[in-house]
């Protein structure tokens, strides 16, 4: 039991501050969405064959940074849209 307590403290201390939440959210959201979109679009446009994974990754290299910047850029607008449609607690 004593072995797990220090490792939990180290794991907690490695976490980013709450100020990083919008950037980390944008990173993960764009990474996942860009990958899924690349899979679908490459499959539709070029088919799924032996070269499919390489084409997806080649496309993802461009799409992920663009998606990340787009998520960061549209975040304030999306927050306003959500506020206009949803009741905010508090």
C-alpha cells in the first residue's frame, strides 16, 4: 500500500494547471477529429487498399495542425453559441 501513495503524488504533480484546459481540450479534440476525418475522406476518395494507412497518415500530418488552430480560433464563437442555446448553471 505504501508503494502506491508516492506514485499517486507524482502523477498528480505532473498534471497541467487548470489554465491549460482550453488548449489541451483543443489539442485532443482536433487530434481525434482530424484523424477520423482523414480516415473517412481518404477512404472515400482513394479507396481502402494496402496503401491506405500511409495515405491517411500523410494527410493527417497536414490536417492535425490545421484542425488544432481552427479549434482554438473558433472556440470563443462556439462558446457564445452554446451560451445562446443552453442555460448555464451558476
